[in-house]
C-alpha cells in the first residue's frame, strides 16, 4: 500500500465529566490517500467530530485529553509537535466546522475572516487576498460576493454562512479537507452544487476529504471508502460499494436499513434501530452494540471484539456470522435486554 497522506493510529481521546470519565474516541485508526474521500459515519455522539478535532489539534484541554495514539500527515508527526501542527493547520489541513454561526467570529466581517488565512499562510497582500475571497464566494454560490465581504455573520442566512465556511476552508488550497456535516444547512439544490464543487476540486487538485455526515446519500455520491463508528470505536471500514452491498457489521446493516428507499416496500413502517446508543461513561461489557443487536450471542456480552481485516480492504469488529441468520431475523427487531 502506498504511503498515506494522513495516518491515524490507535487514537484515544477522553473527557473528564461530572458523570465520570468519557472515552469519546477509543483506539481509532484511519488512513486517507491523496485524492481520496473517506466518509466517517455513525449516530450522534459516536466520536466522529472529536476524531476530526483531534486531527486538527483542537480538542479542548481541559476537560479533553488525547491519551495515546499517533497522527501523521505526509509522514510528519502532528500530535506531539505543536510547531508542525501550526504550520499544517489551515494551510495543508483545513476544516469545515459543523455550526457556522459559532465557528465564525461575530465581531469580524466576512472579508476579514476570509482574507486572514491567505495573508498568514500564503503571504498575500490585502488586495490579493480580497480578490481571491471574491472568487471563492462566487465558487460556492454566495450572491453579490463583493458586497458580502463587508457583512457580519449575523447578516447572512444559515446557508450562506455555511458556504462562507467552505470558502474559508478552501482558501489556502489544502491537501486535506475535513468536512463536518458540510451541507447540513443547505437545501437540496445547493447541497448538490456544493458536492459537485468538492468533487471538481478533488479531481482538479487531488484534494483528499474526510467527510463526516449522517446522510448516506451524500456518502454514496462522494465517498470512496467508509468508516463506521459506534460508541467511540471503529466497527467497520470498507469501500463504499461494499458497505452498501454487503455490510459485515450488524450496526452498519441497521444504519442502511433505516434509510428510506424509492425502490423499497411502498407501505409499512420504516425500519429503526431499537434501543438507544450507550452512555460513553457507562458502556456495557463486551460489544457496545450488543444490547441493540438482534444477533448478539453470549460471547458478545463478555468480550469486546477488535477490528479485524477479513479482506485486504474490508475490516469489521464482529466475529458473529450473523448474515446467515439475516433472512430469518425480524424486520424491525426489538433490542436485546
């Protein structure tokens, strides 16, 4: 396998809370090649955003703490070298944050926030940065971009703020873009435009993307590989086609089963995942998914499965041969108690 652009090995992030020690990210491993899109999916609270913040060196400390692991970008260690991180963050690795209203500075104009990274990282003059800012806003579909540079964040709609965040992330032409729910605030038409823009930039510049999303339709459109997280741990990794056709973990199967399909059964209730995700400060013994899994066995309640590569490009954290029982399983099973 060729050297990866980004390598994350055995990353662990924990938070000290009033309810106890929360291990938000537990032994996570990721590899992203240049020009590749890796989608990170899972329910809210599974550790996707914390993983991305750890890669960017933005885990709030305290209460957060990166307890172990390695993060390498182009072979350079970032986790323990703050100087490397400062050079890379914003220039080589950029991030589209999930909530543009809280990510944008309310006291600075859009123009000030867009031009600052280009002046700092690229050495642009104010006039050069301003021209480039106008071009970026045009690319992401912000109307009347020259006038919008003088606006403050509260003067823009939610969708426009999200597009400004995307423009800021792309301003220094990064090699890796971390996109945390990049199309959440956008309508379907604009969402398609943004996804097309990301795909075009990826093809033109070899941009690598770590895509964090709940939308499996976006995953099918943009991703090359998929990594599925549950309760802070990685439970499956595979190429996108294989994830959709033959998922090897019951949780991945359940996520796909809960998505409405135009070619599905026209009547009846949508499938759901029974139960609730576990509290990360009070994880059950064994596999964290076993209370919700219709195929759980006694061993699942005692021993926590490790991520195992069953094929060269397909890994799962479930030793149970549950697919043989798939045809006899209930359509909408109740969780195990």
